[in-house]
C-alpha cells in the first residue's frame, strides 16, 4: 500500500521515495512507491506530471489502496528522487478550487445543480441541470463568486466515513463509500471530493472570475479574467 502523502501536504514538489514493487505493462513499467506526493487522476482532475529518478512520469494511476507511476524505463535504483511539475499541479489545483466555488454558488445562490465537470488546460466546463440562465443570474453568480474570493475563505479537508458524512450539509451525495474526503469552503460549501485544492479562495486569481459562454446547459469558465 502506498502512503498518499499528497493529501497530507499538496505543496511538496520534490521528495525521495523507495520502490516497493514494479510490474511491466506492455513496454511500460508501473512503479509503486512506499509514499508519494504524485496525485493520480480522479474526480475530473488530471494526474500530476514530473519525473522519478530522472525518468518522465507518463501517468499516475490509483489502483485500490496503492498508486502506480507509469514510466517508460525501469528504474535502476530502489531509492529515487522524485520531482512534480509545480506549474501543472498548481494550475489544476486552481481550476478545481474555482470549480468548487462556482458550483457552490450555483447551488446556494441560484439552486442550480452541477451534473458533471471537465477541468481543461485552458478552461473548465461545468454541466448544469438548467438549459438557460438569465443575465441577472449570470451577474449574481459572478458577483457572489468574486465576493467569496475577496472574503479569503479557507478551503478545509475532512476525513470521514458513511456515518460521519451525515453530519455534513453536503451539496451532492458521495460516489464512494467507506473512506470519504469532504472538501469545505469555510462555512459555505461541503462536497465529497478526492482531489487536491488550494488552501484559500484568495489564491484563485488576482482579479475576478468571469463566466464567458453557455452551450446548451454547459458553462465554460475562464481560469481568471
């Protein structure tokens, strides 16, 4: 089992780890470490990029209780220096945190549910359960999002289980059972999520969130305008 250190500290980008298992998959190698800060793809958030032992990481995959790092070359050492691409990690933490903010405001201010999310390289797409939104609703959504950013609310993590989840006023039900991680926008929004996020809403951007297009019931949102 791999210790998922990215939950303990998602601002660690360089670390040392020991190999506990290697399996070959076609021409690639799946490397299991005793502990990793590499985030595996999940919850709509892409996996981290970087290197292990100087070799580029092709993918990071969660498999049951472990995390597998796909490499093209088999490592020659058992203890390796690992490096995460900081720009890539920070970009998607910002995108994911911004999506939580927008989906939270959609629900709490406009009673609109989020159906699905895609975190892209240049934009985030949020599918909602309403075919159209009025100009006044758009203004309300943007204003409330930016007011929350200015309020510098913390982003807080809770670890719980099925019974403990009942104590939270969650925005949507959990897709998982057993171990459940709840992401809270301080005293505002609670949602089960396994992703990595920023520590405070003020980190999202230096100015304001702008929603810029609606395609049927899908919102495209800029990272920061």
